[in-house]
């Protein structure tokens, strides 16, 4: 195999990618504070000092379910941006049908979670 400028460019791109990926990790290992005592080891709760043992603090699952739902639907909506950008250049009904199916499935997910009672805050969620 003949070593060309393209091979050199590919190797340099891989090298720079590895440096940019490993650089922050190594920098944080070298520069981060190593002391884990005092207030730095406590969980952060709105700037207030926590009371009780940090190992036994219970958080409601509702917070995590809302966060996961937000991420799921937010990522799904992000798929609509490239489709919307390409939609004026597409022809026929097939792209419209695909987008409609995607939105219907997304809406059915919302209806499912609504029927499960996920959007009602004080109620316990059972999966």
C-alpha cells in the first residue's frame, strides 16, 4: 500500500480526535481538587444545608419520570427539524405520510402516559 497525503490526513484527524476526546478527561484528572471532605461531598439541594444522613435521603420517582419523559419527547421532536428542513424539496405524499405516522406515534405515547397518570404530580406512579 502506498502512503499518500489522504492517509496522513486521516491519521492526523484520528490523532486530533483522540487528543480532543482525552484532553478534557486527563485535564480534569490532573487539575480537579482531590479533597472530598467538608461541604464538597454533600449533595447540593438549592443552596440549603441538607439535614439527615445523605445516604438515606429519598427522592420521589416523579422527578426522574418527568426528566425521562422530557428527554424522550425532546429527542423525538429533534427528529422533526431535519424533516421540516427537507420537506419543501420532497415530492409526493410519502414524506407527509411518514411524518404523520411519526407524530401519531408520539401523540399515542403522550396519551398512554396521560392515562397512566404520569402527568398528575402528587399521585404515585406504578409501572
